């Protein structure tokens, strides 16, 4: 028993008494005890359960590294390999740019001059007006006097019981004079005068389908940053699969294919009963590793102009989940496994630290695994954000990847409940 704790406290101020000397040595005794406990807990053999949980967490971390490297980061490597590939004017095929418009008068006024500013030898622009109620017809008439290669057609306002967008695109495709088509929305603005050249150069090499990338200006705020992360990951998945030779969908805001391919497969005839699916379902039906290319050079990007980013993201999200049950895609298991692995990893780390709470080595391994995942995802998405012109997210990526399966589950449930509304004979408002 220490004298200091044995009733001799009254003499502890006396420097010559034993109690005072023992009191001064007290920190050294505690340090000795802590060091002994440290080495004992660090060198003691671990039980089987923490080893199992730790091994599972390491496997899941390696799985995430494989997905990041083989798919997401591979798009950057692919772009570097093809960015210096020049194509002469003489080998570029004539092109027809088909623009879908629905109450987009201001967007047409801004973006049609950008389209005709493309550095391309031979192309036309066809605007399909889907029964706009604003001054879109007047804007098109004024633009036609300035640009002789601008043509327009219109979808009748009384057309019903069918997908109006599919009808509009079909009319535009039939009106096109050239075999190589590039589909665009009126609110899309090309990033550079080389946009058309970069998208069309693949047709000179024998491709039938070219998948492009479309981005959106993201307002400040946590929720908007999450939506930018969600949109980036969505684009990375279909682009990376196309790069690896297993395409499964595309986005109609920057998509090119041959007119002959469209009519060879009878256009949208197989999905006319669905309100959506003019882009992803058609590409899913006709795309192969041999006939499809991805174009992800910065000059080939388009920016989707929209004053309400939240509404745009929500509409795009719902449309994707409406058509997702009809997508034939063997990579669905891969990406579903990636989402499940996020929760499994954190669960395995938590179980590791809980089962080895009395072992310092286990605690240190758990912390190290969390740090490694944070560093891995932070570096990967920093590179991806720079490459695809998306705001930097930092370590918030770790929170976003936990949120995404939950948010997707809510959209999936909403789409399932409203599945009958996706039929063309039903009226629906997203």
C-alpha cells in the first residue's frame, strides 16, 4: 500500500519524509505500468474472431481498389491514350445534329450559334420542336435566316398514347440527310468548337455508336455536392463499361449513332409502350464491344444548362429508375456488389474493433483501415473530379458513398410504386 494513501497525507509536504518521495515517484510507476500494458497488448497473440473480421475488411478494401483502378480511373488512362489521336478533315463523315426542344426558346437562342461555330467541314442541324408553347417557333425562324444549314420540324400537339420524345427523335432522324447522327438537347452547350469533331472521328474508324459525357454546373451546398457525386458516379459506370468493351447504355444529351443502325433495328419500336428509354434502352439493345466507342476528351463535353439543378437531377434520377428494370446489363451485379461492399467494409471494421477491444494491435489496425479507405477514395475522386470537371469533394466522398444506396433505395421504391405511370397511355408528372 502506498504511504500516500495510508493516512500519512499530513506529512506529504515535508521534503524529507518518505511519503513525499513516494508521491513524486508516482508518475514513473504509472508510466511503467502503461508501457508494460502496451507491450503486452501489442505482442499478445490475437484471437480468431478479430483476424476473421480484419481479413474481410482488407478483402473489401482491395475490392474497392480494383473497381476504382479497373473501371473509374481506367477512363482517365483511356483518355490520355486517345487525346493526341488526330483525325484529318478529309476522313470526317458528314454529320447531322438533331436537337430536341421543348419550351427552350432562350436555350436555342444561346446554343444554336455555338453549334454552328463548330470546326467541322460538313454538317447540318435539325431542331425538333415538341409542341413548345413559348416563342420557340419564332426563334427558329429568326435563326434560320442566319444559318442556311439549320432545319426544323415539329411534333403535333395532339399526339398522344406514345412517347413524345421518341416520336420527336424519330422525325428528326428521318429528316436527317446524313448517316452519322448526333443527338442533343436544346439546353446542352458544347464545351469547345472541337466537340463535333471529337464525337464524329470514331465513325471514320468504323464505329456505329459513340457515347459522350454531359455535365451540369453545380451550385454551392452540401446537397448539391452530393448530387454532383451521384451524377459523376452514374456517368463513370456507363462510360467505363464502354471503354472496357461492355457498353450497356448512353445518355441522350450527348449521344451519336448511325441512321442506318437505327432503322436496321426498327428504331424505338420495341419500347414504344414506355414513356422513357429513347437513349439508354436503345443503346442497351444495339451496342456491342465492337461497334461502340466512348469519347471523353474535355473538348467533347457538353454542359446541360438549367436554373434548377435539384429538379434536373431528380427528373434524371427518376427516368433512370423507370427504365432500369428493362436494361440488360451483366455489370449490374458488379456495381451492386460495390455498393454493398461499402456497408460491409465499415461493418467489418466495427466488428474488428469490437471483438478486439482489449488489444491495442486490433484498434490500430481498425484505425489504419479507415485511414487507408479515406486516402484511397479521396485521391481517386480528386483525380476524377479534375478529369470530368466536377467540384472537389474531399473526404465527404466517404459520407456520400454511405448515403447513395439509401437515396437510390428511395428512388427505386418510388419508381416501383409508379411503374404503371411509365406507360405511354398514362398521364404522369414527375
